[in-house]
């Protein structure tokens, strides 16, 4: 699998999963909340904090249908007015980008229009995220790809053919820096809908960094994704699940998100390199726990050793049971007392 760098972080099999705290719209249009999301994401150890860059006029028509969770988050407000109210302007993006740089966390955003791509490009972002809703928006995907920066592509609601159209559009610009996220665009999805094996399918086809964009309410699915080899985990992040907004209840708060990061790192370490061999401490342990060939009775010097004279006991500091054929029929070089771990130098072979 090829590796891709986002600034100084390498995304691939060797390193721990790249963890993205998806602040999204959990700031509710309040830049101070957005800033606190950046600070907290850094504090808990996320690799990147991600926002969504849009203006309502480029996002939807006034009578556009909307998802149930977004309508619920808007409350009595119509969805168009809600989206307009929570959008962050170009100046706010500058403030957030500069703060992220100051505290030392990667700032990533999902642009929803050519205009907001330009905002992000002017800031100098290191990577772009394409949302599942824009998987079929090939003009936008091509526009971003031509910036020749790493692209994280979510694949929710998508067929394999749609994923391939998007990926080939990116490749067609000469940009090979593609990372794919399996995603189920439900809030939250049922366990039986998550289908983490889809990551395997995408990895086999595209041989690129692969991950999981999570919309579940706990850490089980993203941790299972890490155990399955995910190189990237993205999960919604909030300061408080009880805050108003459509994504708050399904987001990780600082405590649970920090636990996700810590456990993801532990799981990555536990996966290993796939070779079946004892680690160094196991080799030491085997001296105590493995069996050796042991004399069952007193064996006088010169006697030929038979099967009935031996047994197999700890410690594993003598001749291994797998070498029994070398011991049976050998002559005792010296008197061997009962319950003695037999060594090669005790025998004439």
C-alpha cells in the first residue's frame, strides 16, 4: 500500500491510524466554540481537526429536501435559515486556521463549492476532504484534485461504480494522493449496516490508505475498523453531547474521543507485522514453561536409555521433547539421578 503524507504525518500501514476530530458544524456558527473545539482536539491527541466550509447559497436551494437529523437539529427554524446561520465566513476560516497552526494541530475542511475551495487554498491547507454527499460531484472533485494535495474521499451512499468515477477523476488530473473512507451516511447506522468489510474491498482495488468515517454513538465501530486495518478514523467531535445541533448527540465528547485515540493506538500496536514468531520476552519465558526430557528413574553410567526411563517436565532448559529420538538409544555418559533435566553432554549419542 502506498503511503501519503499530510504535512509531517505519514498515513499508511506503518503508523498509528490518523485520527480526525470532525468538528463539522458542532460550533453552531459560534467561532468561539469552534476555537475551543480546536484546542480540545489538540489536547486529547487528535492528528487533525476538521470543519465544513460552505455558504448556504452554494449548498442548497431554499426548497431543498433535507435529512431528518438535520431537520431535527434545526428545531423550529427552517433548514435553509439554519444552514445559513451556522456557516462560517472566510474571515472565520482564517482565524481558525491560524489558531490550529498556533496550537499545533492539522486544520482540514470539507469544501462544498469552488468558492470555499479557494478560501482553503488561500489559507494553505495541507489536505482536502470530500464529503459523501459530493461523491458524484465530479466537477468539484476535479477542481480540488487539481490543487495536487492529498484528498480524503468519503464514500457514503456510494456504489463501487460511483467511487471509481470519483477516484478516476482525481487520477485523471495527475493527482495520486487519494485516501478513501468507508462511510454509512446514517445518523446513527445500525450495526448490521456498518459493513466494515467494505474497507477490504476498496483497499484491494485501490491500494491506498483506507479508513472509516464513523457516525455511530460509541467507539465500538471505529475501534473495530482499526483492528481491521483502518489507516484513518474520522468521527464527529463535540464539546458536549447535550449542546443543540444535529450532530452533537452522535459525536464523541473530549473524554470519549480521548479514549478512542488511546485505544486505537493500542490496537494498532497489537496488530503487529503478521509474522508468527516468539518475541524476546517469550523466548525467556520458554525456559521456564516449555518441557525438557527428564530422567524418570536413576540411570547408571553406561546404560542404554529407553522410553521407560524418561518423562517430560519443566523447565525447558534441557533437551526438547521433539529431539526424543536422539535420546532414546543413547548411552549415559555418567550416573543420572531420577528427576534430572537431561543435557546433551550427559549422553554418548
